[in-house]
């Protein structure tokens, strides 16, 4: 039976993106219906959505004389309800159970999974009231697809842009298909897990860079395992050739400084933070604005002597600010004295858990399997060779135990 996605559209400049969101859901094989707030109709005419969906567009509580309890029929028809964009006003109403129009009344009556993708001015988004309202919704099991950063319609720069549409689609389909079909352990439901993955590329010039061999497979496996266990997951990924796990919000970065900035945005709201990325230790002090030519004397000299400066230690920086109950997991890829070096890293970086693995010998970088030791202040658990997905589950299980004080 064809499943129905109900798309809620609120009064925000990002409304125009909702039309493309509808098309993406349709391409994925779902029936789509749209409910709009009155304010949303000032940005996009309801005819746009009616033309796309071939369905009536719901706006007012009493706009369908044949259905006197329209909000109930809409709620019962929906297999998932996604509100994108969701204004600060509508998020506040839903968080506090206020139902004064068709959209909010439908949200209150809806028993299907609810997905909220906020979009607003950066100051409105960062306001304590808004963050508390979004946190309240998340605690109730609502999937929040966090706003992105960038240039906003009002002219400000910061967080508040509607999330990437593919991230909204992934979160919605995960809520619709994954949650409904999952009979597995949902011990991370209501939790926010942040994962870093892959390498960082530190540019020398527009062509050359300093990097490493990390494939990102371990971090992506952890992100996938976390979302399967019910978590809201933010995956901060360096440049890799991997498909984003379904239902995971991906923040793509290139350099260590970009990764640090993304971590600073996400870390404070996380319950578990897993730093599995292979961050370059050093970066060029200066970056040429043109390709350095070996045939040019000055360029050739610059290539022969690339002055390096230290990159920030992301794990240590984030762990310094961890709060009570927040679990920080780091990785140590070593060629010798694996556990001993991991224990030193555990203490120096103030992490709660270090996943230590020996690189080479067909494990770690680029492989589908891994063999690791889980090092904590209480001891060390040596694990056998296993798939990275299975290892991801073992890591998350240990992180949950640490967070619960076990």
C-alpha cells in the first residue's frame, strides 16, 4: 500500500524549497499531501502544491465543508508528518501543545512520526527559547533536522538556513520506514550522536594538499549504527567517496579548521560524540592562490619548503568543554604499543573511551573489517576482527554504558 507523507509548510522565505521537497518525496515513490499555514500562502500560492501533488491543499480548519474535522482526517491519513520549513512560532506552538490553526491542530492530533526542519533568522534560531522548544520536541521523539549555516535572506550570516533537502528526505524516510520497521534495540532514541569521519585535506595551492589514507568507513558505520538505534545523528565528514547513511544529517568539510568549526556548532547539544576522523596534524602556514609551477623559480622554492603549522586538536578541544553525562570517544591508530599509546591519549585528551587499532596488516584504513581495543579508565577490552558495522555497535554499546554510569 502506498504510504502518505504529509508536508507542513509554514510562513518562511524558504517555502519555495518545499516544492522541490515534494518532488523528491514523489520520486522516492510516496504519495504527498500538503498542509499550509495562512502565512505560508503569502510566499507561495497553494496552486503550486496542488499542481505538484494532484491533491487538495489544506489551509484552514473549515476550508473543506465535506470534512468538518479536517485535522483529524489529515492526521489519520499521514504515515509521517514533516514540517519544512518550520518557523520559530510553529515550533513553539507544537512544543507547548498550542493548536490554533489547521497545521498545528493536525500536528497535535497526529500519531505518526513527526519530523521538523526549522528555518529562521540566526538570532531567532540561537535564542534560548527556540533551542529549548526544539529540545523539548526532540525529547518527545520528534526528529529535528538541524538548520544549516550560511548567508540568510535577511542579510545575516549564521545558522538558520533550511537544511539540505536530501537530509530532510533521509530523515523523513528513516522515520517512515526505519522506525516503523525496526524491532531492534532503540537505546539511543531521543539522543543526539555526533560523529566525525574521514580525512582532512590541507591545501598547499588550488591543486595540491596534505592528507591521509582514511576512507571514512569506520565513522560512517558508527553513524549508521547510531541512527539504526534511534539516535539523531550529525555526521561531520571530511572528503570521502561514501554515500551518506539514510537518516543522518551530514556536514561536509575539507580542512581541520572547518571540521573544528562544525564540531563547535554540534558538540554542545550532543549526548555522545565520536571523533573517528583522521585529522591532519599539520597544515601549510600559507596557501598559494595559484598552482605552484616547478618551472618557476619562486614557485619551485615554495614547493621545496612548505612551512607547516599545527592544526587544532579537535578531540582535546571538545573534551575540555564536555558536561556531566556527555560521553566523548576518540580513536588511536597506532603502529606499535597500541594499548599503551591509547591509554596515554585517553588521559591527555580527557576522553571517556579510546578505540585503539593497529594500522596495517589488512585492518583499519580502507578495509571493511577492523580489530580494535576499547580503552577506558577502568580497563581494556580486546575485540576480535569483525566488520566495522559490528565494531560500531560495540563502541556505541560501551558509550551508552559509560553514559549511564555502568
